């Protein structure tokens, strides 16, 4: 997955802000590819940032903790 493109797409779709989603977007659009993290980290961080709109229950997170292999 191209995390940089995902970050750019989210940045274009979202209103500018400083919330948790924007922290993830800023990380995904970092000029340093290593700073963007893994697919799994991005998925879990975006889910956590969604708060009550989280796409799955928190107990399912353990199935996505495979170190980027999800």
C-alpha cells in the first residue's frame, strides 16, 4: 500500500485541522518513508482517530497487530 498517496488523498478530502486524524495524515505524508510507519500502524491509528465512528470494535485490534502484514 502506498501510504504517502493515502495521506495525500485524506488531506484533500478532510477539512484542515489539528485533530488525531491530521496527526496520522501528517505522518503518512512525511518526506521520510521510514517515518510513515507500516500499513498496520496506519490502519490502527486511523481507526483510533475515528473515535466513536471506529470501523470495528477495539477487541479486533489484536488480529491486526502482525507488524505490517495485514
